[in-house]
C-alpha cells in the first residue's frame, strides 16, 4: 500500500503549484471537521440494501464515497488513498463505512456492478474505485469532473491564486 | 487466502481480453490475496477508463470474489508504448 501513498506524494511534488502541500496540510485539521459527513453504523442495518435505497444514498451529496472505515480512520489503504485525494481537492463528501454494514457492502457492489471497495459517486453517477480516482487526480481530470457539478477544487483555487500573484 | 497465482491471472487475462501484454504482480507475499495487474489490449481502444476497468473486472469476476485487494492499469498498445518511452 505504500506504493499508493508514494505515488500520491510524488504527484503533489511534481504538480506545477509548489505550495499545494503546505496549503492542504495547514488547512487539514479544520477541513477534517468540515470535509465529510460520515455514517458509521445504522441503528438497525437491514438484511439487504436495495436499488431504491442506494439510488437515494448516492445522491445525498454531490460526492459520495463507500469505503472501509471512515475518513478519520480508513481501514484499508485503497480507501485511505481516496480520502487523501478528496482532502487534497478540499471536497466535502458523504462517506459510508461498508464494514459496519454487510448488506450495504454487498448492495453497493451489485448496484454499481463493481467488485471492490472503495467506490466513488459524483452527482449520483459511479465514477470508479481507487485506481480510477488516482488516475483522474494525476491527469487533472478530477478537477474538471468536480467543476461539472459546481465544486471548485482546492488545487484549482491554489493554481488560480498563484497565477494572480504572478501577474502582479 | 486464495488459490490464485500470477500465472492464473495472466493466462486468464490474455485469453479473455486478447491481451498482447499482461503483467500480474502478487503483492500478498504469497498468500494470494493481493494482486496488481497491467493489461495491454486492443479491446480497450476508444473506451473510457471506467469501461476498460470493467472489462478486466469481468474477466476476473470469479477470482475477484476471493482476491481482496486488486489494482489495475489498462492500456491500448499505443498508450503502452508511450508509457514505456516515459519510463
């Protein structure tokens, strides 16, 4: 799993914006409080989580993540990678811990026809798992995907500020 | 963990996706629960990333029920050539 973090870090370093890592680290404690609504265990998890429930669930926020553990304590390296990517972009999202609810874990896999966790939805649409999020992040496409749903990535914001400063 | 080996996965991907190049790596220290794969195939041409990954997931549907950590990179032959030049 170290490989994933290394590639994340590498990406931050090679980014054209030099101060991103500083910005996101400084903002992290506050952001952590605001970044995500997350749901641990439902009071009484149902035996199955069906399509109708999930149709609603994936639309409760512009970005919805199904993961192992929660954003403060991911319990899988792939889930952690997605959390770190979201943090870098300053995205507020809903996170659902599938380890707390086996029916949800199975239900979401069937719903999106995708065998692994984490799973990321943007505007109710399945985007992909960790590999795809990583690629979208590295290619810069994630900024565009977020823009489509009205979310301005922190990385884009930092880039724009830098450009402004350079013009001065 | 699982009975699968690098060879199982590579053979299956080559056959099902007519892959011209496949590399699977067992990252589980031998217990067979964690793999990463690179697949280069003509079938990926013109398909968005999500669809490419779905093709791989489908080819390995049976295996992925037991493999609990799986990571993939998918390339068309041209993309793969570019990646290699960069390395």
